[in-house]
C-alpha cells in the first residue's frame, strides 16, 4: 500500500521526501500549514523525520545494519545543531574518511542511513557550501550520487513547484514524483495523443515520458491515441515512425487507438449540442471571425434556429459546395475575458480523403471538441498537457459538462522551450518545404527520430540522456526558454565512458613530418580504444617515421621545443620549412622517448602515412549552427527574417583506418576535436557530425550580425568551407567589437580610469596588455 507523506515547503524534510521517492512507498502532499512532516502508512501515523525515514526504508526493503545505522541517525540529528566551524569540518572529515573505500555508509546498497545523513547535509546551506570547496572528495562523490538519482531530482523539483504554487492552493499535491489529484492506485489512466503530421520532437518526448511515469507509478495504464482529425497533414508513415520512436524511448502504451475510431460517436455528440442549442453553424469568413472573437462581437448566425443549424450541418456532412462554406461553433460566450471561450469552432469541412477512413467523412471535429470526449470515453482519469493549454482548460470542462460525460482531471506542466529552437510543426514544415534543411531527419531539427538516428538523435543525442533530462524537468510549470547546455552536458556524461577514441587530422595545409630515430619500417601496435575503459575494445595504431600533423599545431612549435606525440612519446622540434606566407610545409623531429610527457606543454595527435590495409581514409567533419538567429521568436515575428544564413559547416580531414569498422549511428571521439556520430557515406566520403558537449563554445550561435542574432563566438572561425556561404571569419569577430550595443544598462566609468591597471603589490604574474588596445 502507498502511504501519504504530508510536508511543508517552508520546513522541507529532505531525507523523508527523498526516501519516499526512492522507495515509492508514499505520495508527497504539500500542506503549507503543516509544522512537522507526517506519514500515514498502513493505518499508523509517524511524525518525526528520522522515524519516517526508518519506516519507509524498512517498507522499501533497503539494506540495514541496526548498530551502524543508529550511529548515523544520531549524527544526522546532531549536525543541524552544530554551529562552530571546526566541529562541522571535523564531522565532514570523518564522513569523508569513512567513504574513502566505501560506496555507501552501511553495506553495499543505499540504506536509510544514507538518506538521513544526506538530508541533514542538504538542509544546511553552510555544509553544502563547504562541500563545494572540494576538500572532501569522497563525501562529495557520495552526496552528488544520491542527489543525481532521478527520484531525488523529482523530489527536489516538487519542492520548487510547491514554493511557486503557494498562491494557487494552501494544500496541493504538487509533486511530479508523488502526486496526482484524486489519483487511486491501480485506476489511473493517462494518455499521450500525438498528431500524426510529423515526427516526434523533444517536447513530445517529455509529454510521453511524463504520462508513462504517472501511469506506472500508480500501477495504471497509458493510452497512445493518434489525434487524426486533419486529413490535410496526416499520414500513416508518421504513425509508424512515432510508434517506433516511442518504443525505443522505452515508452509503451497499454493500448493504441485513433480519434478516428470515434468519428461516429463524435458526430452524434455534435448533433446533440446543436439540438440542445449549445452550438450553431456559421459561415463567417475566417479573418472576420477572428476579428469578431477578438473584439467580443457575436456572429450574425449565433441565434439561428436549431432547424437552420441542422440543415447547414447536413450540408457540411455531405460536402456540398454550400456545406464547405460553413463550420460549427460551440455556443459558449461572446465576450468572456478568456478568449478561448468565445464560441470556438468544433467542426469543419475537409474534402480530402482521410488516411484511415477514406472518403467516408467530409466533416471532422477539432481537437478541442474531440479530445475531452474521447478522453472520457476511453476511461482517461488524468489528462496531462502543457500549460500553453491552460486558457483552454475551461473549454475542455465545458465540453464534458455540456455532453454529460464522465469528468477527467487535467494536470498541466510547462512546455519544453529551448533557445534558438523551433518546435512549431508549421515552422518546421516551412524549413523542409523551402529546402533549407535536408528533411525531417536533419540534425539541426529538434525532432527525435530514434529508429533511424534522425533529428537531434542524428546529432548524437542519446535516449538515456533524453530520459534523464525529461524526468528531471518533470513538475515545473515555469515557462522559460532553456539553454541546451544542460541537456548536452548530460549527454556527454552518458557517451564519454563508452565512446571509442580515434584521431583525425584536418587536410587544410596539412604538414608532413619526418621523425629521426623513428622506426625503420612502419609498425602496427594494438592499443585500447578507450584508455579508461578497456571493454570498449582495441584498435590498430601505425607508427612510422613519416607522419602528418595539423598546421595549427605545427605553427605553435618553437625551435628545439620538446612536445609529446600522444600514444607514442616525446619528440624535439629540430627544423621547420616555411612558405613566404608563414605556412609550415614540413617539420623534422627527433624522437625522444626518454622524455617526460608530464613536462611538455603540447600533446598533439598525429597520423602515420601508411599504405595498404592501414591507409588513411578521407572523412568529412560536419558542425551545425542554430537554424534561427533569435533566441525566442515572438508571435509577430516572421521566421523568414531570422533564418541563419549559414548553419552547416563542412571540413575535409583524414582519419585513421579504424573508423572503417564503424556502423552508422556509432558515437566516437576524435581526440582533441570532440565527440562525433558517424552519419554514413556521402559521395564516397565518411561523414561525421559533431556532438555538442555542453560547453559554451560548442553551443554559441555562429551567426553573423542579423536581426536578433547572438554575438558570434570563436567557434565561428571555421577552418573549412561553409555550406550556403562563407563561414564567419576572424574579421567579423574583430569588427564586432566596435559595434555599439543596444542596451538598457546605464553607462559606467571604468573604476581604474582609462589607463593600464597597475598592480599595487608585488606579484609574479606577467603583465598583460589590453587586447583591444593593441
């Protein structure tokens, strides 16, 4: 049985909430009037946090060692009362020492002792600050692991949501992890209703995962229902790919249905609301109807007789020339402040064949009419949808009440918005139709085609990173535009431990290198693909006295400088051959394997110049920019005005022969270049798409100064050619410094004046001239 843990956001019991989420043995309910936490479970009530943790840990079957556990519970009770800095540090030192050779405090699995101590640390701002000083690495590792768990993140997110929802309710089930309104275990039914008019994008992925999470948490059911009410845009292909992608995202419905399965019932319900005077037929032109709704003006047909309305609806159903001029509108309100309630359209004509029902129907219900009806008919208990529909929630309930149907609870969450990103299918369609992208599978798209590695999956986003990110976002209702960095950083953590390491050298002004004291003949050695994870496999590396290095590396070498050739050893620069323009064309190095790689400043990648089976292979390295130059498009913005002039960059390179064994979709790392996903062969060359790693340089817009554009980063200075135009060059970055910035900030006189800053004390730091004054 699932209990109820009642807490207050003002005095949040971190340990109790975390263990409740981890064991799934209690639902979290926020009551701002609660002075202490209380757990109702199995008919008994517990009101102290340490006892709550004990009860839930035991109920959840967590490991236990009564003698040791008792000591940690005592420590957790003492920690909040300690104020002296030396005593706090001593306690942290002790825990750090204990965890030096242990994963958890007691036993080999997470126990109640872990949660009670973690909660005590989490509840102290002073202690959390000390942990961030990295003076207690073992304790910090343990602390961070517990906090990074999905259940912990969801419990913490529920706290943030509860704090933001105080004004809405004094007592509310605010937790994504642990609370749906009026939910009954075993009876909850959720649904994910995608329209089969395009591929899943990252926003759909969040909705699907949230719906499944709740269904599983309450041991209920998840329905997948295709909202196929618009024959103009929908295709069977999209249904198939959506189901494939959901399966690979580990989202599995208990039933798959279509709104079109209910067209007969929906038609009968439309007749019902017309006959009861709750809807009417209207032939007002679309632009005029929009204006009238905006200004609160009633349609000239609003008070037509039921007989006239039925006649026009019959014409619509027959698809006659007269019928296609009409639509049916719900008779809700003319001038309600909520414009969604101003007589919305609930039925319209469409003469195109439907991909499932063919020519049977000439009329189709709108989503706002069909969705609440089918939700009620299919037994949905909780309709989860983004809060962009919040104004339409009263409309949803009006439909159910007007038709006398079983009620459905709405639970809304924030839509997932990212900067420089389009989630609108209409705008994405425009990019496809305009030929500005390769198609719906373009790596610049936010679509998540999983089956064939398309959209952001084609750019190297993993399913696991998506899942972790979506669940961590869970309950938030704040409407914000998220940066991509956190998602790509999470993705890097997933791929880094398993991505094999290879080398690639850009071909632009490649440098031939002769190595003295090198092998007389080429030697092939077997090395691990991943130095920290030998399970990734092995690769063949060729060592020879003739190698290639990149121009950028060669130009940085000083005469007689000792450098390190990665995976080989040290070498000393003996001579350079330079063109009149300063380009290095050849180098001579002396191999110095006795040298200490720890003492060199430059560790470089290189490639031998062998023939035969180990010959180097031509590859293309692709990098991508955002499709638009403005972080967030407003309603009045025309997407055509904000298209990034160049959003794909290509660079020719040579790679070692090990990449020939890769399969499409494999993720690798070209050392010193970044992570890449193998995208297959194009025009005889293997193409690799760069995977952002979450760092600012890899995510900043490379676009030049256009309306709404971001400031170009150093990443914009590409060595290769750009598709559709030239890459942003250094001259732009330099000239941008002199461009006045439109800002609301007031002007501030430099604190130290306009001259050079003079250090008032002795320092070993070298003097730096202002870059922009030179």
